């Protein structure tokens, strides 16, 4: 028996020694390429989570997985640490389309890029999000005009011309239909063209208890529909003068359980939300800590809106002329960043 134990210990000792020691790569790290299907699965879950907890503006689509790190978790499971590059889509958060079906804005439409650090737990083959930390930035106006000299760039969401254009466009929409009267929920983005001066706006709307006709007489009495009937819409409009407005709105079916309470609650006083004053887009910036299997973590399901210090967006320069470093003998290093799904900003 003693011999057996000694033998076992010896085997263990030998097998430990057999692993090469490299201080920069801890032994317990499992390497995954950024384009590994397992990395992509984790990223897809993270993106869905980010979109579900993003309270203003548009849904974001994955552009590339920049980094991934896998660490063991005691007593079981693994922690996935990901850095993701996202792009704004044309779908506002009130749009029920899944993000996979939402078009990413082309470079000529002044793209907005998102950067997220995400932590997930993988337990028994299932991922759950532990935390996310994101921020987003519009491409520079110089970049836009360089590829498209006449393309309008993003305007401030609280620009007087923008607010006037939204009011005129929504009034025209309400005059032209005989369904419910809609109120403004949020201005999504705005661009001002010159010669001729056209204000292009996008905005989310919400249905009230009034019909569009009733509202002409007593708009003050028009309340939002109750939570279990709440109905949203989204409009695109181009406003040249007050008599020359093109507006088109899509009204979505009521979706059970979807209330967007933060939008309906906070921003319907007729006032612009403070979050947009002085900004050209709705920042993806938020950090969120979920309560998955965590005893020490808060069990709140609400997103915690924190304000981490601003971090400049570091633009990655990929030179296709530089070949990938040769894979020689020794430990295999993960291949990152991963492929770009849309385009390089
Ligand atoms: C989303 O796209 C998929 C694949 O293209 C399609 O099968 C599905 O019907 C679309 N869903 C919606 C809601 O449009
Ligand atoms: C609105 O402006 C456009 C662009 O200048 C012009 O082509 C169109 O005829 C105008 N429509 C009306 C109704 O004035
Ligand atoms: C927009 O908001 C910013 C920040 O509150 C303010 O400085 C600016 O004057 C506002 N612009 C307009 C046109 O109201």
C-alpha cells in the first residue's frame, strides 16, 4: 500500500513537472482563439445581454472579438473575459427585431462604435453574464467627410433645429393618420444637411389613450396606454421647411412584458432627457453586475448605471501586408483579434 501511495505521489510530481513553466502564461489559463466557436457563443450571449440592458438609442451588433481570456473558477466552472467591438444598427431599442436582423449603419451614415469588456461564467456548458462595461463613440466627422464629402454628420440631439424638426414631423404624422395619438419618447439621432438645409431625424414614439383626432382638442388629457398595452413606434423624417416634411413611422405590435419603463417613466415630461443634452448619440456607457450564482453579489436585476472614466477609443491599425507571426514550437498563443464582421472603423 505504502509503495502504491509513493508511486502515485511520484506520478503526480512527474506530471506536474512535465508542464513547462512560463510565468507570463499561468498554467491554469485555457487558450481560445477569438474566432473559436466557443468564443463566438460567449460573445453572442454578451451582445444580447448588452442590448437588453441598454436603455437609450439603438441596438448594437458584434463587429469583432478583440480579446478573450478563460480562467478557472473555484470550485467549478470557468470565467470568460472578453473585449468586444460593436457597431450601432438602425434598430432602436423599441424595435422588436432581433439584432441579427438589424442592419449595421454604413460608414457614410456616421457610424457609432461600441467597446465592451464583458465577464461571463461558464458552468455545466451554459454561459451567464456576470458584468459588462461599455462605452460608445461616433466616428470622427473628418472620417465621414473624407469618404463622403457631402454626407451630413451627426448633430447635437438638443440642437433647436433638431427639436423643431422632430416636433413638426411628429405633428404631421399624427395629422395624417386616424389611429392613436403618439407622443415623442426619445430622439435617436439627427443629421443636418446643407444646401438645401434638410434636417434628418430619427425618433421613437409611444401611443396614448387618445385618438389622433381627439388629441387636436384636448392633448393635455392624453395619457400613455397602461403597461400591458404599451405600444411603441419609430420614425424617420426629413424636414426642409415646415411645409415640406417627409415622415414615415413604423408602429410595432405590443410585445407582452416589454415596457421600456425607463423611457416612458423618465422622459415624457415634454422635456429632453438630460442624458442627450450636449450629445450627438446615446452612449452605450453603462456597467452592469448581474447576480448569477453569486452570493456576494447584489441580487438586483436592474442595470447599475455607473460612470467609469472616459477612455479614448484606440483605433486598431491592421496592416494586411504584415504576415501573421509564424507559429513555431512552444506554447500555442491564441489568435486575436478575431475576424471583422462588418468593416474597420
Ligand atoms: C431574421 O432573419 C432570419 C434569417 O435571415 C429570418 O429567418 C427571420 O425570419 C428574421 N426574423 C424576423 C423577425 O424578421
Ligand atoms: C420639397 O422639397 C423638395 C426638395 O427641395 C422638392 O423637390 C419638393 O418639390 C418639395 N415639395 C413640396 C411639397 O414643396
Ligand atoms: C445642448 O445642451 C448643452 C449641455 O446642456 C448646452 O450647453 C447647449 O447650449 C444646448 N444646446 C441647445 C441648442 O440648447
